[in-house]
């Protein structure tokens, strides 16, 4: 019984901790994945992105947040590692995934219209984890519109 209570407390603390500016939770049929993130929520941070980063821990990433939904396009100029780009709408629902963006490639990657956030993680990781279009992100950026609200 004590173990069960302890497990509940630890899980509860983990869930609360996951809803902060430096963490993103992805939930889908596969379960949940928790990422430690750098937040890019102003023009300068979004322009810099993950350029010149030589390696990134497995469950690390960057969350790009716009002031309002928009058409979102990216490229890999000066980006040295392959990335998966996970595009979401204003509610946190994944609308598009671009897997394994090629380092240093300047081809435009279009995430579609009405994009509020883009989660960039290591290339190939979304497929390995089973992350799919329709899954949801949890982060304070989605506010009152979130399908997976912060608690």
C-alpha cells in the first residue's frame, strides 16, 4: 500500500512538473513522452533555433511558439543534426510531422497553415516513439485552448 501511495505521489509530481515552460509532454496511442526543451518564443530565438547545435540528448528538444497561428515554414540552414519537426495547432493537436530533416539543407519545409507551435526533436525519434498526427502536446503555450490542459 505504501508503495502504491509513493508511486502515485511521484507520478503526480512528475505530471505537475511536466507542465512548465521548459518541458513538453506528448500524449498519444503510444503513451506519453516527456521532453526537456528550450523555448523559442520571440523572433530572435526562433531565427536562431537549433543552428550550430552539434548534439542533443535523446529526450531534449526546442519548442517554437508563435504569438498566433500562422503558416509555418522552416529550413535546416546551419543546422548540424537531423531533426523531426512536429507541428501543432492552437489546441496542441499535432497536424503534421516532418521526419528526419536533412542537416544543412535549405529546402523549405512547410508545416501547413494554422500552426502555433513546432517541437523539434532528434531525427527519427517521433517514429521510434510512435508519435503520430492527431497526438497532443501539453505545454503552457496552449493556454485555455489546450486539449491537454496544464493543471
